[in-house]
C-alpha cells in the first residue's frame, strides 16, 4: 500500500493548501522540495504574512532506508529498513481570536509491523465555548461514522498526549489523537486508511470556518501579548514532548521542515499571572483534561 498511501498524502497536501489560500485571500504557499540522505524526501510548503495566517506549514514527506537504532528500539524490531509517509500541518494566525491548529496523519512500516497514526487538535489563545463545541462535534460526527467508541477513546488520548506536565495544563482544547493503529479482523487496514482519510478531509472545512468567523474581530495589544505567551507554551510542548519532532530529528529528517511548527514570535514572562476574572484567567481554568466540550461548559 506504500504507493497508494503516499499518493493520497500528496493529494491532501495540494487540496488543503488551495483551501487555505482561498480562505486567507492574500497568503500564498512557497514550496521547498527536499531529499533525505539515505532515501526519500518531501515537499515543505510555507505560508507567511497572509491576511489571517501569520505563519503556517503544510508538509508532505515520504522517507525510507536503513532503520536507525532509535526506530528499532522504539518499535522493538530488528528490521534493517523502514518506510514512512505522512502530512503535518501547523497554522499560527495573526489574530489572537483565531486558534492555532495542528494536524498530522502518518503511516510507518518497519519489519513486519505497519501502522497508522495521527489526529487533529486545536489551541485557542482564548477559549470560545461555541468554537470548542463546533470543533469537537465535527470530530465526533466523523468518528461515529466508523465506530461510536472512537471519539471518546481518541479524545482521551489527545487529552493525555497534548499535555504539558511541567505546567500542569493542556496545550489547548485537544481533539483526537491515535497512534499505532493496525489492521485487525474487525477493523482492517483498508478501513483504518479510510478513517485516516476522513480525518484529513475534515481539516480544511473545519478550520476555514473558524478563520472566517473570528479573523475580523478587533483585538488589543494586551491580547497580542497574551497570544505570544500562549505561543511560548506551544513551543515548550513541541520541543520537549512532541513525538513527531523527536521522530523527525532522530531519523535525519529535514530540520527546517520539522521545526516549521514553531511560531514566528513567542514570549516568556517570569511568573506571569492573569488578572482574576479576566478572559485570560478563564482560558487557563479550562486547560485541563476530561472536559466534555460538546456539552455546555
């Protein structure tokens, strides 16, 4: 399935870039084609200084070659080679009223093992209950088409994964996250691939709706300051805990492409505490696991 899977990831990259350019109306993606020493390569597409998106990346990769010690240890395999393909997206908007979004879908083969992983999560600078409900309802509806157990399972996995232990807070409002999905008698590899495709196809309509709804809202310099502080938390997670960042660097991926997820600007202020009763304090109070975002909060 390698050729079919990688081909679909390429098509998804093209489709999402076109939809984002249309929604932004100004920004256009530049493209870097790169080759990986040892085998494979990819296309890195970056949009900068658009009307809505300040910096964003939509990356495709298809890499293969000798398996590293890191991969063998990670997956308890003694195989000599591996294959991996996927798409990774992170968008940092100009306005603090528009949330950061991340999506990753990927496929890996090493030895006799092959699996899919991925998911979507949302990181608002300011939590909007209606936006949170809209986002999670869209994910639940998509998951329910395959299995009603998927959404609660993958939501909980997202809560656990997108968590910053040293801050004791979630990165945002989560979403869904799944890893090492392998074919079984009850849910075949083909069906898993259909689920991965559904995840990918949900991205553009959901995020462009949030862009359109929130991008024209007026914001203050204080809200921009808060945005930069929340971007700092995003950086902390990606550099310390994110498995994709570690995987890319450990498999000799392209550094610029791996680190495209970082925002153009971020701040760290010593022992910052928001004013009690403020919008900032409200957002911090909801950065925790286990919230039912679809019900009213």
